[in-house]
C-alpha cells in the first residue's frame, strides 16, 4: 500500500478499542525504528526508539499532560536558540547563552545563599570580622574569595586615598582619633597622645619665709590649670604625671628684700641631684630693698610614678620672704627614653 489519504472536514483514525494493550504506530526504518504510541502499563503517550512501547523512550506525556524527557544520555537541542529566538519560559524568551548558563555548572550554593547576591534576602545581624573571614572580590575578570586580612595589608589603602569630605572647624577633642601607619600596620590613634597633657600651672597663695641655707618647698596651693588632675595642691604640692614621657618644667619665685644669693631648684623624686636638673638663676644683691625673681626651666624625663616639686634657697642673712612662686609643667612627646619629637605651643 502506498499513500493513504483520509478526506473530510473532521477526519479521525482510532488505534485500539479500549482494551488493556499497547497501541503503536511504528516507523520501520532501514537502520533504525521509531514508534509513537500508548504505553498501556504506564498510561503514557510515548515517543521512543525501537518498535515496542516503553522501550528506550525519549519523550512521554502523562494524563496530567506533564512532558518528560527520559533519563540517560539524551540531549534536548533547541537549535534555533540564539538569544533572539528559541527557548521561552512562561512566554518569556531566555536571552542567556549556553555559555552564560554553564557558569552555574558546579555551583553548590543554596537558594538562600544565591538570594543574598541579588539582594532579595538580607541579613541585618552584625558580626565581628576576623582575619580568616572570606570576602568576595573580582580579581580582573575572575571572582575570588579572599581573607579579610588581605584588606588590612592592601598597599593601595594609603593616607592619600583617604579624603575627608567634612572639615573640622574647631580644635580636635582629646577623644578624637586619627589613622596612622605603625611600621606598615594601620592603627587608630587617640589624639590624647598628641596633646601636651598632663598640663599643670600651680602658684603659691602664701608668703613663706626661707631660712638661710635651707631648701624650702614652695607651697603651691592654688591650681590655675590642672588638665588631668595630676597635681597635689593640698598636701605634697607636687606633680605626678602617671604618663611616662618628656616634660617641659618651669618654676619661678620672687624673693622680697633679698641681699643674698637666691636659688630656685626643681626636685625630681625628692632630690635635686637625681634628675640633673640643676639650680635656677642666682641673684646677688647688696641692696636689701631689692625684690629678686629666680627662675629655672628644663626638659626632664618622668616615669609614670616620678614626681616634681619646686624648692627655693637663699645663702646668707636672716629669713627671706617668698611670694609669687609658680610651677608650670606639660608633656612634650609621646614617650620612651629618648625624645622623638617636641611640641612648641604659642597663643
């Protein structure tokens, strides 16, 4: 039989008679057979290889009209797919190429993890970032995960890359902070370390008498300035910094009716010799009505528990009266046992 033609407005061919059996149309080829038919055992319409229903199926349609491409080494090739034509999902053309879709090959991320990338799921919890924590970065055209420690040592992050958009319109507070490099490691520095503090200015409120040849401590019982509460103006009249470093110290006193040699001496830890500070200016006057000012200044290193006091002396005659005694001390460097830098302040 050759060509079969069925005419009519509603032609129909029925294969089978509602019995429990497979019903097929087999295409008997020279090298390969194919079939389209009912696999009655599965109640599926099947397109497959061969001439027996259910053997080597390629595509099957079940009673819910679900279409299944059979498992195995089978390709479903949409040859027309070129990002302008081809595969559609829900009526929308898929514009990604096969190469772009293949980027997902081997991805082990969960849906929640992928949603973090597109922003549809966000975490609002905070964490403490550790050096070993991973950060995603694009290295040229390659996405990589790097440890957070790499950002700390990134050579491109320098002082020249930091731009302040808001100018500080007043003197910085001691609690303000700056960033600096400590031997190549970026660190935060509180400005309190750069301030010339502790800063003390204390003066006498009494006029003590100084006996001949007797070192007498100035009773500095009035605080003009005591920035950090480091001066004792009630009992010992001394400055104890509690912060190690180099300090500029100045002391002065006015002797009334001095006709002898007078001195003012800075004492460190109760002794003038231990600090090599030495004596202040010497005044020798033959006129007993003179009022003589003696003063001394020095740069001295103090440990946290060292202390400074001011003493006055006079060498001959009876007791001498002292007034207007004062002591000014302030820190001039960061610390250590040798000066690294000094601050000179004017107003």
